[in-house]
C-alpha cells in the first residue's frame, strides 16, 4: 500500500501570504490519480485539485497543484481568510485509495 | 449536478452492525462510482471502499475486508455501507463520495453520518 506523508503538519501564515504544502508518496504515484482536498470543521471535504494539477470546478486560480512520481505540491498563491483549513492529498493505485494525514493551515 | 443525501446519525453498541444509506439525485447510481470514506473525531480521512469501474466490482480497503459490505439499490438510486462487529474505534463520521469527470478525485460528497459506538 502506498503511504502518503504530508508536510508540514501545521503551517501558520497570514492572509495574503503564499502557502506551499507538500505530499510525498512511499512509491511512485500516477499523476492521473493524485488529488487534493480542503476540509473545514464540520464540513465534508471539498475537491480542489485532481490529476495532480487540474482544478476542480469553481476552484479559484490561486490554488495550483504540481509534481510527479513521489513528490507533489499544493500551492495557494495568496491566502484568503476562507483558505484557513486542513488540506489532504489522496492517491489511487493498485485498487486502493489512500489519504495523507493532512496539513493544517492556520492564521498566524 | 449530483446530490448525495445520507441517512441520519446512529448510536450502536459494540458488536452490533450499522447500515448507512446515501441517496443519489441528479444522476442515476449506475452512472456513478460510489465510495465510502470515514473520519474519526479529530482524525484524518480514511477510505473504506468503493466501486471500481475498471473491474466492475466493489473494492474494499484491506483494513475493513470481511467487516464491511457496500451495496446499491439501483431502483431507488441509493447506496449502502454496512459495517459489522462494531467497536469503539469505529466511532466516526461516514461519508459517501463520487465523481462525474474528475477521475481520481471525488467532487461530490454526502453530508456525512455520525456513527457512535458506545456501550
């Protein structure tokens, strides 16, 4: 089973700053099957990025995804107040989906 | 647009089973690949299983094999997830999730169903 590791665990930033979140896989992941989600307290996850770099419908262009192989990145170019949340990466491979443990982006 | 509406919260005793439903509207269940994800209080997301369109079969996470059953009633466009032999560690919010075109990522989620396992 592919294990996903996310770093940092917590990212403390101010609105307007750039956020860079990392997702590392224990073995190579197909870029077609790497996704990123945002989750706020009491809400279901929201798909941000699929296929490593494609934005889901309605997702602002300040969110971008990149990477391949074992290293993937979610970048939020300028944090808005509504972006403070927990972010998860997810992969699919060998008939199994796995999620990373999440990165919490909180207000500094 | 797909809408997923889940059944209400449940309280179960250890050893019991729970069956959570997920009603689809906007599309038919046969057009979708439904998955189930759970989240224990204060913890991360955990995939439990779902429909693999490549094989035409339901696949389960190894952790839940033998204890979870996912079924579909296409006449009512309702998906079900049944988890048996419940223990306190199964206390979690259970979500159904699916996608239309975002292969590998789920852009539609149910509202979640809290299952509490307590004696």
